């Protein structure tokens, strides 16, 4: 962990693959070395232009050989697909062994529930219809487990960089 100081200072560079999906964080000097040797390109967060100019501040690089960490694999794709994957395509309501066909808002949207990782579970059509616009408590249903949010640090940082980039 000799790159730890680099990371904790918020200096780590995010490496994205060809499709701009964040793959991992790399220490700044590693990023510079990769660009200098032609293995990576600097990605401008504002314009999304790629270049090999090492003079400015480097936040993102395109690193075609980057291997996806488990976290980024899990977080790829749309939120509903990610929730399905997290829940292994199984209905998350207790006593039900059906394959999930739908995504349920645990606290329904009509009761102020959010479309967020922690409020979404994979759910079969039957349970979803039974539950309707009610909370599990109101419907007398229980979840098999509390839905967890994955460590989303990498993606949060990536989004921050893009946001800052387009604001500048
Ligand atoms: Zn079910």
C-alpha cells in the first residue's frame, strides 16, 4: 500500500476503460507513467477529449488494459439490472422462492420512497402485486435481508470529477 498517501490526499486518478466505465483508482505517478509510455491517455472531464499532455491536472485516464474490480463490475449498467444482480435474480421477500421479474420500491414512491440502491429489491410479480403501494410492514411482508449499498466510492468520485469538469 505504498500508494496510500497518494490516495488519501484525493490525488488518485481514476482509470476508465474504452467505454468510460470507471475501473480502478491508480496513483498519480503511475497514471503519469502510463500516459508517458503510451499505455494510457489523459481524459479531460469537461470535454471528454483524450490527449497525452501531462502538464495540466490529471483526474481521469483512459486505460484500455484496466481490469474491472468487482465493485465496478457490480455497478455497471442500469440501476435495476444492478439490483437484480445484487439480489441474484431471486425474490427478496421472505417465504418466496420465485425468480424475480420486477424491482420493488421497499418504501413505495407514493409514500416518499427513493429510487436508490437501499430502497430497491428484486421481487417476483406476485409479491410485487400483493404488496402494491404499501410498505412491507403495512403489507405484512418481510424482506429476507436488509438490502446493502455497495461501496460506491469509485463511482461517486468519478461523478464528482465529471460534474466539476463540466462546471468549470
Ligand atoms: Zn416473491
